[in-house]
C-alpha cells in the first residue's frame, strides 16, 4: 500500500485569509469579479506548469534536495495565489465560502466517484 500524503495544515487559514483580504481590498479597490476570475485562470495554468516541472526524487542527492525544496515553495505560492483569488471573488460578491464547502462536501459524499477522484459519468 502506498503512503498517503498528510492532510494540509489548515491551522490559521481563516485568520490568514482575513488578513490577505484586508490587504487585497485596500490594494485593489478597482478589482472586479471577472478580473479576479481571469487572474485565477492564469494562476491555475501556473500551477499546472509547476506540477509538470516536478523535480526528480532526491534519493539523498543534496542538489536534488534543494531543487525539491524550491519546487515545494513554488507550489505553495501558486496554491496560495489560487486560494486568495477564490476568496477575493467570494469577498467581492459577499459569498460564504465555508458554507459552500460544507454544501459541496455533502453533495460530493452522495456522488459516485472513481478511486482516482474523477466522477463516474
Ligand atoms: Mg502565481
């Protein structure tokens, strides 16, 4: 059996996102929902590009360890861009992301999924 990755650390997510949104609100007063969406599309492509650049397993090689650590930072940064933009859309439209997550969790639990996370048709 393959080892499953640890669940993400979500401690402090709400407070960090609140601070991020306060910054975004003051830094981008003329942002629009559609503009945030377009930016989100770009960030998704950037994440995909990083996934494609995944470095080789270090297997004790120091240079590859450094490369892997740098890649993980770039991945975290891209994921942060995506989360922040999704929250920015929610803030602009006065939407409750947590309520949406709870609703989608219940909907998804009732659906039939393949083991790789894709939906059955
Ligand atoms: Mg980015």
